C-alpha cells in the first residue's frame, strides 16, 4: 500500500471517528493543535489548516440538504 492510499484511509477513518464522537472546540484548541504539531513533526500552520478544513467539511456534511430522488 502506498503512502497516498494510507493517507486517504487515515482521513476517512478520522472523519468517521470525529463524526461519531464529536469535536470539542475549547478555547485553547489552537494552542493544543500547535503543541501537537510539534510532537508529530508538522508545522503549526499545517495543523491549523488541516483541522479547520476537516471541521468545515464535517459541518457541511452534517447540514447538507438531502438529495432529491
């Protein structure tokens, strides 16, 4: 399995877990993301951009209008 496919699977898994378990948007979430980014070896900007994108996607999916059949 190549790295691209691993990333796709990881993203799908993460989105499922977050949609099932929920997301806690505490006041210090940005600081937590910055600290975590350092631990996993990515830039704080990447962590924040990824988190923001993911949360926006989940919100859009949650409030999407049902498709007409």
